[in-house]
C-alpha cells in the first residue's frame, strides 16, 4: 500500500514538475491578423505630395511628406488589420481619415456645368454679325463652320446648340441693313465674295422649298427660295 502510495505520489509530482499532462493541455491558438483594408501610398504626379489609394484604386487621401514623418509613410503598399494594428498604423489611419482626398477638377466637367450666360459668352468667337436696327436689333448671327447643309439639317444643327435659324422677317430686315451699309456687308461676308444662308421659313407656295438670304460683295442682297434639299450655309441666331 505504501509502495502504491509512493508511486501515486511520484506520479503526481512528475505531473506537477513537467506541467500538466499533454492530453489535458489545450492546443495553443495562433493569433491571425484579419486584413481589413489595403492601401497604397504613391507620389503625386507633380512630385510635391503623397497620395493614398484604396484597393479599388480610389484616391482617399492627400498627405505631405512632413505629415507622414515618423509613421513609415514612404511610398509603399500596406495592409491594415483591426486585431493586430501597430500604434504607427493606427496613427497613419487616423491621419488618412483626417485628410480626405481633394477632388480633382476636370475641364470637361466644367464645360458641362457652365451657366447659360457663360455658354453664351463662349459663342462670341463664332459671331459673324450683330444686327443693329429694326426687327434684328440685338440679334446675333453665329457661323460655327463653313459646311453647307440642307434645310432640315440646318434647323437641327442650330437646335442642337439651343439656337435657331433667322425668320423670314428677320432676313428681309437684314437684307435692307446690309444693302445700305457696305461695312456691315463686308463683315457679314467675312472676306468671301458671296454667301447663301438658310432662313427658318418655308416657301408658302411649295413645302419642298424654303427661303434663303443671298449676299454678294458687289452690294446685291436679296431673299429668294430654293429646294429644301439644296446645301446652303448655316448661321444660327440668338437674341
């Protein structure tokens, strides 16, 4: 009995000395870092600052070299994890959140959001002539290109720009003005010997015909008609 007791005691001592029996000790758990986000710090195109991009290639922050000093903020790709983030990583993440990216202005977007008056000013470089009397007082004529178009194409071309063709009454008034003033006629022709320009008015006699304004450098100016499929110049107007 004593021997058994000694053996039992020795067995207990052996367990205490060597630690708990391996069968009773739980397996050690390996602490894995769960990646929450991936970021990349890059040098900006102008080389004056650093930019932080997320995994979706979206610019999320603009930072300076001075801001990243001491935070290992050199250009690199790094991962952030909530359950094993270093103090430096935490400070870096706080810095990124505190400095959201500045939106880059795109010129095309600026054109799309132009105010109406700005769009109107943009047309000035296309101005051919601005009427100064009668029915065309203040009426501005714009020539966007030298291409000739049929009557329907001319109407659609101006409408797409938010403008229109001159009316028959406006064409008749312009006819008188250009005939009576050679300097205005020269400005209307713009160095050309003659011009044909569609009006918005169809011929009252035949729906297949429309009216146009003719002007020549020798001083002859008149309104006439021709087939709508004929190609004439287009000068859109706005008042």
